[in-house]
């Protein structure tokens, strides 16, 4: 499993010397805050290792795809650990990790994509969004199954109509390893 790093000043120099993989926390909703996560992932050397700690309800599907793409393009050997929640769009980068860990209290909400817009948009733009949304929604289960290296039917069972999956349940499928904390 991932090496732990303490947060005293001596560990900063150890990190520079390459004593262990960079540790990155992914928390809160995906969106503009992903810029910081992108920057931290860019600090990981090409084909390098990092540990991603997840506690996120999801957010922007595009931000999630951006994280998955960045991990794949840079061939990052990421270890993902769900320390709390990893739901919705946050599941995609977790699934992209080479090693995945959960606790008995980890929770992952799988659901179909949701469209929400607070903007007043013209009908033609809304129609195009519906077409695009349908395409993204139909690809979501396939993408997750591919990232998890499992059957689409398993992901579809959780995604439609939507289901909370515990860390224990996910580990029982073999898609992650269970960390017993106590």
C-alpha cells in the first residue's frame, strides 16, 4: 500500500529526494477547484507514482474526464484510497487508479448522469445539449467498466437507477481492496 508521509518540515526534503509517491487529496466538488489537482498531478514525473485520497461527492463530468485523461496521458501509476465518499463523477478517476483501496465506511454513489443548468439558453442550444448528454450518458457505464476492468452489467446494476455501494461491497467484487482500520 501507499507510504505515509508525515507533515513536518523534514518530510518536504524527503519528498524532493524521492522517498515516496506524491500524496494528493481530492475533496469537495469537481469543477474549477480541479485546477489545483491538475497542477499536483503534473508534479508527478511521467510514468511516476502518486497516491490519491478521495472524499468527494463528484461534480463536473468534464473535470472527472480531465483527471482520468491526465492520469492516462502521463501514465501515472496512481493508488486510489477512498477515505470517505467517492461518488458520481469522482468514481471515474478512482476507477482509473492502478491500485484501489476502500474502508468499510467508504461509500460510492453510482447514478446516471444528471443534467442541471441554471442558465437561460436558447432552444437550439438545449436540443444540442440533450443530444450530447444522451451520448455521454450512454457511454458512462462503458467507461467505468473499462476503467475498473469489469463487465458493463455490474456497473449498470449500480448506476441504474442509482445505488450507494459501500467499501465492503466494492471490495467483495474485487474492484478494490479493503483496508480494516480497527
